[in-house]
C-alpha cells in the first residue's frame, strides 16, 4: 500500500456522509435491505493511497468499527467492487470482506466499507508463526491464481488480522485479471515489485509470489543473519541486491544444508528448519518468473509442511539467545573454515 503525504491530498471526506448517520432514516438501507448507520471517527486521521481516501467510522447497527474507502475514479471503483464480490462468491480464504457500499449523491464517489482490522506485528515473530502466516498467504494466492487474479500489491502493510488473530489480506485496489492485457509498468509498492513488472509485457500472476517472497524475507531477517535481508522492501532495492542475497543464502545455508544433511544442527547449531526456510526464500525470490516456485509447489515445500516438532529452538527469544551465544558463533566459524 503506497501511502501519500497528508499535505498532498486532493480528496476530501464527502460532505453528504451524514446521510448514512441516522438510525431514524428508514430509506437508508443497503442492497440487502439492511438498515445502516455510521458515525465518522473524526479523531482518527484519514489516510490517502494512490487512488482513494481511507477514513474510519463506527457501525451503529452492528456495533463495530469499520473503514471507509472513498474512490474518486468511477471505473476503478466499479472494478474493485466487482472483484470484491467475486472473491466473496468464490469464498477465497483470508481476504478482506466487503460489508457495504454506496455512491455519494453529492460527488458521485464510490465508497466501499470494510471491517476494521489490526496490523500484524511482523517483529519478533517465532519461526512457526511465520510458517503459519506464509501458509495462509500462499493458500490465498493459490486461490487467486485459480481465479486468474493477480493482487499486485503484496506487502507487509497489506497483511492484517481480525479480532481472532486470523490473517487477512487487504487492499485489492491494484488487482487485475490476468491474460487480458499487460499489467501497468511497475505496478505495486516499490521494494516489493517483481522484476517482470518493469518489462512491460507481464500479464500473469507470477509477481505475487515474488512479492510474498520479499515479505517472507523481511520476516526471516532475524533467523538468517548476514544475508542482507535488512535491505528487502526498500524503495531503492536493485537487482544486484537480490543477487547478493541469493549468493549469501547459497553460501551460508543452502550449500551447507545439502552437505551436512541430517547432521546439520549438530555441526552448526542452527536447526534444520532454518535451512529449509532459506531454501524456500531463495526459490520464491528468483528474478526470472520461469524459475520461480509456484504457489502449489510452495504448499508442498518442506518448510511449509514441517511439523511443530521441527521448530524446536526457534522461538524468537530463544533463537536470538542461541544465535548470539558462543556455540553458534563458533560453529558457524568452523563451518566457514571448513569450506575455505
């Protein structure tokens, strides 16, 4: 999600929004015939994205916080509305649900109404939590791929969770049906955009796996030190940044895992599941989409299919302590000397 500075905003909150804010108005119903009443939460600052204004409200009928997405471009709004209904019709898992929508009579703007969700705290994640998150994300991408839909804006900021802490993918504003025509050049959030989107002829779902790989790499940063993962997601990431990361993954983890095999934890002090994570990250962030792993293959990867017992010693605090201990440092030094 690309957030613009407030000072650049040229969208104002609809002045006729109070038409939705009266329980006594019997004509104020949605397409399902349900009464609606919303109160704008003026204490919360609106946020502007590339194509819309996001602001917050309270649903008096259902007693819940909601989010208003006011879209200026009518064609863009119709496209997103149709897509949201398509996701609901096909029961795509872990995607944000459209609660309501209406057309502002004063401005003609389309306003989509979504549930208020919590941000996912991507710091200090246990490795098994990362596995569960990625499993849900890739399962969602597979369903989207089966419907021939590319999200095109998979970022850490578009990963949310509901009141039950279930993962939810949001912001389908840039999403497109694949195969009809090339996706817009560089479509997405800088730092997460797949290389093929800069070539001008990509019309497939492959960019989403790459972007999900960038998210995966950001989450794995504490577990894979000295691989350059801290550079992922930055606006100025270049192709050689990914190349350097791949070289580090190969040298520090993937080659070692292939040579040490089952005895890897005894030699390096690093659990085998960490090596499996490194292997999946490498395969998801291949710059050539033909070499990139597919969602159906990711769901069968040893990291994703690993049982809970394989994540021993990988709770965040515990792993950081081991990583900083002399045992791990010395073993990594020994393995480095072995190869050199």
